C-alpha cells in the first residue's frame, strides 16, 4: 500500500471544490483511480481515503458485533458521513456541504497526508490544533511509541 507524504495548503471555491495538490497527485500510482471516499474524521477534520483503503476499513468495521450498543453508536457516527467523491477533468474534488460544515471549512484547507489516507482541515483550525499541541508533542511521542523507535540507519527496533 502506498504511503502518502506532505502537507499542502489549498483554496476551496464557493461550490466546495478544491484542486488535488500536485505533490499529492505525483504520489498516486500510475493509472490510479480518481475516486475516493471522504468522511468525518476525529478532531473536526475530514478524512480522504483511496477506495481500496476505505474498503478494507469498512470490512473491518462491518465485522464488529452489532449487538453491542457502543458498536452501533460508533458505526452511526463514523459511517453515516461517508461519501464517494471523484476528481473532475481539472483534478478538483467536490466536498459535500454537510462535511464542510462538520469540519468548519471556509476558504482554505490544509491537505495533510497521513500514510494511507489524508486529513482535510480548515486552515485556521489546523494550525490552531498544531500550535496548541506542539508543547506536548515530545511527551505524546514517548507515550505512543512506548520508548521504542525504528532507527532508519540500522532498520531495527531500539528501546
């Protein structure tokens, strides 16, 4: 699976369309599908998934136990906003109005690659979030990584 890298500032027009950043388009495999799934993300952003990534994630979610009320609640909150979107002939994507409202998207977005998916944020919200969390980034990294990191020079795990 392809890993996407980069952070791009992009304008969104009055109709809710934005141009896929050229840096992102260059990372798409040759002959890649121009269809994606966009959905609500956490922290009031949107998430853009290549269809194959969405299909795998959706299959995992579908296998969860519907007899559990928390599973039903999660499915409603997560799956109900999902929409297929396609690029037009000018490589623009139309964001559904309800998702724009959820993410508070106004005139500019940040298109933030996150490995196999992309987060789409209102520009002001994104930079506020990053700035508010900058001081705790080191502590967060230690907590999440658990003291283990991958040394890219040796290719091994170290703790």
